[in-house]
C-alpha cells in the first residue's frame, strides 16, 4: 500500500490576496442553480460529445436565447398580421361614414 506524506509546512503570505473567483465571470451572465430533466442534459451533452468540443451549458443557453428570439419574431409577425387584417375593416368603415354624410 502506498503511503502519502503530508506536504511540509510553508509560510505563505496572503496579505495581498484577493477574495473571489479566480476566473472572472462573463459580463451579462448570472450564475444560478437550475433543475433540468436528465433527458435535456443528456441531449446537450451528447451534442457536445458529437462535436468533440464545447460546453453543454453554453448550448442550453444558446437554445434558450434562440427560443426567446423566435418568440419575439412570432409576436412581431402576429402583430403585423393583426394590423393588416384590421386595416381593410377600418378603410371600409371610413368609406361608409363618408358615403352616408
């Protein structure tokens, strides 16, 4: 059995040390804890494994951003369609009012 020997005592000066993360966090990102289904995590990990590089957490973030952008686009299209559908009704009402006057 291998025996482990403790490291000898070293006098380390921590007077200039800074508290906090060693790696600075990306601006605009917040670290959270979230519970996801195992299927979701397995799917994104498999994508990273297939690509050979990357981070499954980044892929999940990218998927959420894409969903938000898609929803925004769908909402914008719906608004335009509503406006276009209501425009003929407003024009016909105006012509009826003008014709009766």
